[in-house]
């Protein structure tokens, strides 16, 4: 419940969103566990390339001239069982986000409830879908209690782990923490490659020079398993321009990183990443299937990880959502996440929600 000194504002245009930039940064820094994927700069870059027909739905709770908290949402239209519904979800969903949350201070239940009560007062949505909320987040029980209080249906289910690594020493310290098999495999991979190829690497950390390396990444991806399985981002022009915009810009807040491995001057494996506030976020990795028996991606990741440990200004490495053998090689620590569905009472929505528990995906884009 908002107090008499508090007011809620819903922003649905880009100008109003831009005006919140400074307040957004303050709210982001106060939210425990918030990632740079919810920064104003990242989301605006994402929106410029993928916003399409979606509508910003940014809710700001104010006390006089001060913003207390922000709900960084977007309003999209999804088709459920043949009928169109209005769904609120975190900005950047479904693909380009990492453990999003409401941007409020830790355990600031009053501000979170004020944001949620403002949502309850609006009839502009049928359902709220919140993906990748940390399973241990203090915000989850607040959301459930709010839904019950307003007679909304609430459902929460496990999603996937998000692996991460916190630096506790230098590269030698890190390797010593791993198994002997791990270190042996790295040495063997390096020897095999060096025996048959001339191995070299090129780094770029933002700026115009990154564009050429980005093209090499796309060439590697085109010849990778991702292309065969339809997961290559390079086939979509929007992704090509998005990564160029994100990784090649000159920015004090976000720093792009592109690393490419070459075998006899041919690009064989590559990674994309960005860093912010001491955290390194791995975005994409690919390797050319022609070199698969050499495990070039493993050696590339080792080069990337070693560089990470050499940078005093970096403290944490984020592998992003989902498990996988390539991530489990490097860390055993992860954050479990959940999907939260909050919907108004409706028989048709109930059927759509029920079908979504057994059929994937739950929503078909409009």
C-alpha cells in the first residue's frame, strides 16, 4: 500500500524511460544480486533492436522527487489456445536477460508492495510471467502473498541453474582447485593443437576494432553445431546488429569483449562477452565442427578464464542461464531460478496455464 507521500508512475514511452536513467542506476545498485542485464544502457540497446511492437511498462514508485523502486517490465501480446492475451514480463525477455528482479533495496518489502499494488490497480494486463527469479529471492514470498491478497492465481516452478564463479585467487590457485584430470586435459588439448596447427588468439575489448572479430565469430558460428541445430544468432540480422551495437561501443559502464582462436590463421573458436562493475558476463561461445576432435572451445575458454583471473578489476564470472558440460567444467557453484506465473481468474487463462505446464512453449508469440 502506498503512503500519502508516495505515488506510482507507469512509463510506456521511450522519452519517459530515458528520463529515469539516473534513478534507474541508483535502484539497480541497491538491488542485491541485480545484474548488468537490467542496467538502463543494456536494456535500451536491447530495445532498439528487439523492442518491435512491444510496449515499455516501467513502473516507478516515487516519494516526492525521489524514486524508491522500479519495476522494469514490458507489455507483450501472447497467443494462448488461439486467443490473444496481454502479458507483463521483465524487459529483455525471453532470451537476453539474467536473473531479473524488481529494482528495490534488499528486504524493502514496503517499496516492492507499493510497486505491486500499483500493478493491481491497472487493468492493462491479463497475466504476469517472471522468468529466472532466483529461487532464494526474498521477493518471491512477497509476490505470492500479494497475489493471494488480490485474488490472483499464483504458480512458481523450477527453471534452471545459473552457474557463476567468484575469484578467490590467481589462475594457478584456480587450477589447483580443480581435479588433476582437469589440468591434464588442458595440457593434452594444447599439445594436440600445437602439434597440428599454428595456434593464435586475438582479443578486442570494445571499439571499432571489435567489428572485424565479431565477423570472425559469426563465421565460426556458421560452421558450428549451433547452425545445424538452429541456435546460431548470426542468421538473424537483428542479433548481428545488436551484438555489434553492444560490444563495439565506447562506454564507461559496459565493456564488450570478443576473443577469437585461429588455427593456421583460420578462425576455429570464438566467444562474446561484456563486463560491468567488476563482473564478466559470458554471452556466446562457438567452435567450428571441422576441428571438433581437438576440443578447441575448451582451450579457448581456458585462455578466456586465465585472462579473467589476471584482471584485478574483475571479481566474478557469470556463465548465464542453464547447465551444461562446458560450464560444469569450470565451476560447481550456481544460482537456482524459478518461473513465476501470476494471472487473473479466468477459465480460459486457467486452461492456457494448465497446458503450459505440460506443453512447451507456454506462449506462442503474436
